C-alpha cells in the first residue's frame, strides 16, 4: 500500500482475517500487532520515521463489522487507536490513510448513526475535520508536509481537491 524512502513497505496479508504487515527493504515480512479486541487490520501508510497508519477492527465473520478505527503504530510496532471526538460512540467508523514526516495523519471519520463520512486529520492525536466543499463531504487519500490530496463527491460525482496544510503554532512543535 505504501513505501518510505528507506524501502520499508506496508500493506496487509493473511488467510481468513487480514493482518497489517510490514516488509523490510530486504523483503522480510512481519505482522503488526492489533489493538486489544481487534481481529483484522490494514497498514496503508508509512513515513520516513517508520510510523505506520491504518485501520483495524473486529469482525464476527458476518456482514456487519463490529468496529472499525484508525490506528497509529510506532516504529517499535506498538499500536495506538487514534481518538474520536467526545460525541462519537465506539461503533463509529474512523480510518487512517496516510502520515507525513511531521506525524500528521490523514483519514476519514463516519458517524454510523447519520451515515455521514468526512475527511479528518489527526494533529498530535487530536482530530480536526477538513473543511467541506459546497454541499459535499470531503475525502483525503494522501498527505505531504504541506498539503492534503483528495476530493469531494456531491451528487455522485467526484471532484479532485487539494488543501494547504497550515498547522497551528501549538501543534507544529
């Protein structure tokens, strides 16, 4: 799914339930641990510091997923579930898709009660919503040191978008 400048790649692998995986520059496969209570996961982004982001959750094997949340793995592999807002409940969907070298994480959040999904970033483990477009919910696919890339999807059409990333002084240190 992604590779950093050192040649370390991340993705997922497994039979049955999928597990988040890391491939060393020499091709050695290792699996990242899941947060307690989860039984599947995907690693989708890695930065040059070796921090990995992705999504994990719990699935009973049926059509409904019990949980789905954004995760940050430290370079030593320790998983941390990224925080949701105080109004979210444990069944709300969050997903992390990319991380830059400053540790800013791009992803998505959805309230299952309303079905509304929107782009978010996590800055120092604080979730911030990406500004919406005109009557549309944004989504993000990637992040650089200074910009987000993604789009809007009003009326079943997708429009490309790019946002400048200006960190508040308290969060950029």
